[in-house]
């Protein structure tokens, strides 16, 4: 069968933000872009896919495709495999009761992020976590609400998509999340850093509450940074969300990144220095960060 009759072109309304895809997504050349169950999280990601002229297999079409073999032969996914990305079951990750998770709402008009704690999970059934809080108040969640869940374990960052099965305040505030079919893991690697002085806004976890702080990035790479602040922002392994602006060839870019604290020290002035690692960078952010670092390297080599 031809490409035209074997595949159906996808439009904007065919893909729901924050919802697992029921089918694989391909580009015009039949190269696999997203596997079934993948999640398109934000509008900018969807717009970038639509620009590629994406499509899916027509139901019942005689299309023989081994997605893993296709990706290896075509080179699609080679960069993520080289970077150490992998998919694995949740129960194969070493998790402990009380481990912090960051959850991000998945709607077109809001992408709020909260911190919760893992209470436990039952394979194939569900994941039990505390209810999120902001400024001492419990956040309202509804059944069916979708979240992207992120956490760190060892040297890897992990993420999966889940929806709320049930929430309750008895005997304590908690909610049940759907059990993920798989979890995406990425080994966080180091990279060349450039000296900077960039003011940033920080959201961090205080028990199950989200609090804000300000800091200064004093060096930066695509994979991490050194973050200076007047107060200690947490301990190694704790999660942070950081927002800052960089200028790339006179174009201002706002970066909103997730990170984990890897080290904490103090300088001679008493400032706290936090070595942090970024994780889960969307393609547009990774490209912008790479361009900024290369720009700074070029400037310092002149």
C-alpha cells in the first residue's frame, strides 16, 4: 500500500495535551517520532510536531513496521539512546517511602508544579502520594486530572504520566495515581560550563509545601549550573524548579527548568553554593541552552 492510503494525516484536534497517545506518530518520511503511550505535554511541543506534517497508521492498513528497528536504521532516537534514555517499569527503580515527586498539571492554560511525597505503590494498580500543598493549603485535585510526574533516583531523572484515580483527606490527605505502563529514565550527564551572572526565581519543596526564593546562577551548562543563594535551598537529591532569562543573539529566552541539588557548600562571603543538575529538557529549551552556552564560549575565546 502507498504512504497516502496507509497513513492518516494528523491535525491539531487529534492530539490532546497531557493525554497518552493511542497510536504511534510518524513524520512525512514514515520515521517514528512518538510511540503509543507517549504524552505531548505543552502546546509548543504540539506545534513543533504539526510543523513536521505528522501522521499515524490507518486502522487495518498492512504496514509492517518494527518501531525499534526503524528508529535504529533511520537514526531517529539515536541522540536519546546515546544520552542514556531508556524506558523501564516503575518497580525496577529503587524508590523509598517518603521520596519526593514533582507533579505538573497538564492543561493548555496552566502548567503549575507541586511537590508531593511517595507513600507507596502496587504494581499494575496505582501509586499513592500525598496531596500537594501551596502556602499551607491543600490543592484541589479532581478525578481524571492528568499530571506529569518527575523524580530523581541515583544519577538518573525519571518521568511518567498519570491521572488521578481518587483523592481523600481520610485518614490523611492523599491521592491515588494511575500506575504507569512505563517510566522514562535519563542519565544526567555533565557538560562544559560557562561563567555567568543570571538572576533566577526558584520554587522548592519545604516538606510538602512549595516556597519561593531568589538566587544567582554563576556558571551554566546544558546539563547543570552553580546556583548561589543567601539561604540554603535544600539538600543533595532535593528537587527545584528554576526560571531565568538568557539572551541569544539579541533574542530573550525564558527558561523554566527542573533540577536536582547535587552538592551544597558556602563561599567566603557566606553565600550558599548549590551544584544543580537539569533534567527533562524539552527540545526547544535544550536547543536554546546549547546555543547560549556556545555563544558564551565563543565570546570568551575572542
